[in-house]
């Protein structure tokens, strides 16, 4: 059974710092891996989606990498801002379950202080 | 352009009561699903549907019923609410081909349900 783990569970940094969030998964048979942002009281917003054949994806100050063989992904946030404060979720789409049956990690709660 | 709309946003129930969580999407997506989010756990799939008239169970289906009579709507029913069903519920939708084109799902803002 696929399991997704995110470390750390919470992170507090001062504004301007570069930071890395970690995600690991137990089964490398995946279609893709996604990073989501969740604001309090809100739904999930997809930030980056990495296909199983890709190594990384970039969007603005965000860069996500994927090492499928080792079951790891990282989300790099450059020059963090208070507006980046949110919970970041990692999710994989397993190959053996079909459709978009996402398996989520428990998330990393990020606080960026001014 | 409403996307995925969930109602209500908040609800408090007593044990044994029944209710329906509503989910509607206006993007003509074939695939719709329900997840629950609990503290210390990732979102877990409850039920999903690949089109009108077709539903199937996810990881944690017990205590929940679903139906899909139209493409737009995918309601989640709690027939006899239990305190263990206190959670935040999210609905999501996508085209069936999105998994091949690697497009992300669209999520609603969630329903926060407390059962006393």
C-alpha cells in the first residue's frame, strides 16, 4: 500500500529565506506527483505536477524535484514571503489504482515571519 | 466560472442524524471524488465516480453513500452520523483524460462537519 510522508510537519522561517520541503513515498509505481497549497478554511490549490518521466518542474519561485527510484520529492521555495504561509501537501497518483486516486501526505505547515 | 462548489461550508450534527453534503461542478468533468481530511492524516479517498450512474468505493467508504445522477452533481450522504465522521470533507473533479495528460484535479473549499 502506497504511503506518503512529509517532513517536517511544521516549519517557521524569517522572510527572505530559501527553504526545502520534503516528501517521500513507498512505491515508485506512480503516474505523477503533485504539490498542493492549502490555506486555512480553503480548498487545495495545485502548485506543481511532475510526471513520472520528469525530474523537476518550476513555477516562479517554486521548484519541485522528483527522484522516483528513491521515492523522494522536494519543494524548493526561493526568497520566502509571508504570503507563502500555508500548509503544503504532497500527493502521488499510484499506477495500480487507476484514475486520479490521489494518496496524500500529512502536509507541512509553513509560517514565514516578516 | 464557479469551479467546484461545496455546500454547506459548516455543519454540526448530533449522533444518529443524517445529512447530505453537496458537491457541484460546472466544468463537465467526468471524474468526481470525495476525500476526508483529519488531523495528523492525509486526505483519504471515500468514494469516486467516473461518470453519471457509475460510483465506486475508495479507501474509507464505510458510513457513507454516494450517487451520481448527473454529470454536475456528486452528493455524499451520511445515513447515521457518528462522532468518528467529524472531519473536513473535500470534493474534487477532473476530466478522465487528465490522468493521461497529467492535469491536476480541481478541489472545492471543503465542508467542515462536527458530530456531537
